[in-house]
C-alpha cells in the first residue's frame, strides 16, 4: 500500500472553487480500481488550506490515477490557485498492523 499526502495553500479568492474541485476529484478517484481511500479536509489551523490523504494499492494504480483527466485538471487549477508550492508525499507501507483500540458503543 502507498499513502499519499499533500497540503495545498490557496489564494482566498479560489477557496470555494478549490473545495468543489477537491470533492469532485476525490469522488472520481474513489471509483478507480486501485484506490483504497481518497479524502480531503480543510486544514484545522491554516486558513484556505486543503489537506489530502489517499491510500493506493500500488504504484501502478497511482500512475493510472495521475493519467486521468480529472487529475490533470486538479494539477492545472492548483498551479494557478496555490499561494505556495504543493508538495506530494508518497509513503510506502511494507506491513500494516491495524487494530481496533476502542469498540463503538
């Protein structure tokens, strides 16, 4: 599994458009066969900043994802809307130990 994170600091005038685009992008991405999860969140302490958290089956799935037109649209829009560099981080998980630490009531 590969985890991708990215933080995008946006100019205020593009905030609403960026949230709508992020939502459309995530919904489309979730339908891809190699996508385990794909989410975005408003950053809790930095105004007009989005945080992306994604999990993918493997590098081939990520390469296919970046070849999708909606991924190119996202990158193109963020190139003009971002107020700082957008850095994508890919973390490869060799083994994942997942445990329930609290049972729901």
